[in-house]
């Protein structure tokens, strides 16, 4: 066990249903604790950032190790580490978002799939090392991707 | 504070100096706790994965909020959230690696910058949503990128 601090909170009006419909147009705020505000210096040089947050509504619930992606009966049962499902031993979420604006300790971002008041554990820049070309993904993911609307 | 479980450990012969010279050729193992082995089913469908791990040698050390990237005096002082520096409120690391092989509960990966025995907190697939084209990064990062040898 490691003890991880909450460095801030997500503030959003997006509901679980909004997020399921697609996160690409959702605009949210991330309010960083004022004691960490110096840590944001220069972050505005990046167009995209990683948000690592805690899926607090899942915390304490028993994690299944096998899931059907997005709960879809037509997709194969796979291990949780092969998905971004919230059902996992540690309900840590990782999402790349577009950084729209920084105003003091408040980040405005687009594309975050977090619910309101989610504890934020870390913010990291998304840089060239994170852009991998020619990746391989499983067939079920190719299907989801082909059907996406956002 | 949130309590996060260790789901496995990094096993590697790479030293801190090896990692500083460039992580791209480093081959490491990730040994997942046997109780979570079902969670790995189907992960081999991906060429790349995210490893979220705990920089245990940093834990307990005071985090600076302003750092010079890679400790270089010729680069500007920026906030830790604008870098991947290990000095940060939570010493959580995030690295995209190439997944070479899975053998039971042991993953063989290339490109991991973790030290031996680092606690692993989560494994996530790297998928098309994670590939962002046309990103913007700060000038200091462009410099590091242009000078890279790996």
C-alpha cells in the first residue's frame, strides 16, 4: 500500500451518461490545491496533458478482474488490465485531455471523463515520447473505434 | 489521501545511469501479483502499454515544486507538473512501454525507466485515443527532443 495525496479536484457538470456518450466535447475544470500552484508554471506550453485521477465512486467496491468492455455482451470477456474499465484493483484513471486555459490554480480542459469532485493525483505533460505510431490493438478495440461517434 | 495497492513489482538490471542514458533499449520484467493474473487476459493484443508505478526511492523525500528539467542549468526553471520529474507531490510515474511478451504473471517490456523493485500501481493498454497528432510542447522540450540519442 502506498499513500497518495489529493492534489486537486475535478469540477464538472458532466454526468455519467454524458461521459458514456463521448468525452471529446466535455469541458471541465481541475482545481489544484493552492499549495501546489507553483508546480503549474510552464504547463501552458503544452497543448495536451495527462490527468491521473481517482475514481472515487468505485473506491471500496470489489473489483472484477474480468470484464466485457463497456459492458457490451457482444464483446469478449477480457482482463481489466487490457481495458480502461473502472473495475480494477486500484481505481486510478488516466486520460489525455486538451489544455484550454490556466487561470491561477484552475485548469480548463476538454475531453476529461471524470465525474465531479474526483480527486486528482497527478498532472503530467503529454509530450513526443507519448505519441506512438503504428500501434497494435485487439480486434474488439478496433470495433469500438470504428463505431465511435466522437 | 487515498490508499493504493501494489499490484506487482518491476524487476530490472538497469541502473539510474542506464536510465539517464536513454530508456528505449532497456528490457525489464514486471511481475504481477498472482492474485491479479486473470486481469492480464487479452493484454497481449496490444503492442504498447502504460505502466503506472511508484518511484519508491523518492517517497518521503520533500518534493520541490520548481525544477530545471533533467537538472540542466541551461534549461528554464519550470513547475513539476510541466515535467516528468520524479520530484512531485506524489512520486507516481507514467511510462509508455513496448510489450514484448507475457508469460503467466510476468510481462517483458522494452522502454521502462523504473528502478528495480519499483511498486507497480496499474497497467493500462495504450490505444488509439492515446495517440494525439499535432501536439504543442514548450521550447525547452523541443531542445531536449532534438538532442536525444535514443
